[in-house]
C-alpha cells in the first residue's frame, strides 16, 4: 500500500490550524486591538495590585492638603478634603471593572438562554419573547438602568444588577438572530435526522456556533457598562462615598472645576482610556472572529 504523503507548497508541508489559532493570529496582527488589550490588562493590574500601587490611603483625609495641585507628594493632586486623587483613581478601577464584568455576565446569563429558546423553538414563544424584547429596547439603556437602580436602592451591587438587566435585551436579540441562522445549517439537520433530542441539538450543535458574535458583543458591552456605572455613581446611585468611584469623583469635582481642575481631569481620563481600550479590543475581536476577514 502506498504511503500517504502530506500536501506541500513550495516544499513545505501544509499543517491545518484550528479556527481558534487562526482567529488569534488575525487578532495579533491588528495593532489597535493589541493596544486595547494592553490597556485593559494594565487596568486589571491596577485593580488587583491597588494596595501596593496606590501611594496613599484612598480614604485618608488631610486638612492641611485640601485641593493641592499635582506635586511630588501628590502626583494627581488632592480633593476637597485632602484625599490623594491618584490613590482614589487607582482604587476606583476596581468598581468600574467589577461593574463592567459582573453586569455583562448577568446579561449573558439571562439573555443567551432566552434568545436560544426563542430562536430554536420559534412559534408563539419566539413571538412573545420578541415583543417583550422590543418593549425593553424601546426604552433607552441608560434611562432604564437609572430607573432600576433608583428602585433597588443606591449601591454598587444594585447598580450592577440594574445595568445587567438593562443590557439583557441586546443579548436576547443577538442570540435569537444567530440561532435563526445556525439552526437551518446542514449539520443541525443531520443531528436532527440522527434522532438527537431538541435540547441536545440546541446545546451541543447550535450554541457553540453562536458564541463568536456574543464574545464580541460582550466586550463592547463592558465598555458601555463602565460608562453606565460612572453615570449611576455620578447621580449617587452607584458606589457610595467615601468608597472611591470615578463617577462619584466627577460628581464632587464639578463643584471645583475652576479652583481644582485636576479633580475632574484624572477620573475622566481613566474612564476615557478604559472605554476606548474595550472598544478597540471589541473591534479587533469582531474582525478576528469573522470568517470572511482574511
């Protein structure tokens, strides 16, 4: 029997690569996405190692250092009661990242099963879920989050729940749309012809093939959740003082913009950098996970 030789191109064997490796290679080639990933990792390091990175206690006040300009002792200056702005920005990273990750996780846990059920079952269930989703989407995301946070009460945990529930309809609609496209594919029909139960087809064959757009949407949703958490904290519905939060820092800084502009500049730049990083990473993931992209 003749041996099977590997296919070669210009003398080099062609080794098949998995879709995950191809997506990773495409992601690495996109410099904006790598820049976004580096910034995200830097913020994660700030949040994890905040007690060792922050030069001062973020809650410690000093009546002799009220609204001091940036200096060697206080790199980002101090606030209205003498707290170090740099330390509060560093510790505020924890609230923003926690709100982004936890709220989007809530949205995924709620939205993906509902969207999968609606898209796969169809009929009356699909119509009912779609109409309820349309009703929620008719209300602006941030307005709905503010209403839910006000109803639940001001705290970071309630703010995360409010943001997660408000973003759920987006994941319901996206999951449903992807399931409608996938469930008519040949491999799904083959699994059905082999006698697999519907729940097994949905979980084993449909769900894994709709995860790529969900990953991209989740990355972009984290950026929106960071802005939403800062907005809720700015309104007094998120992280409660004296615990540091970028939104509450901006709320205090608005009263001292003329005398101490650094109180608003640094938390504002932190929000801008983190949101931009997640958007760059999300755009890169969208291109990398798209099979039509070369």
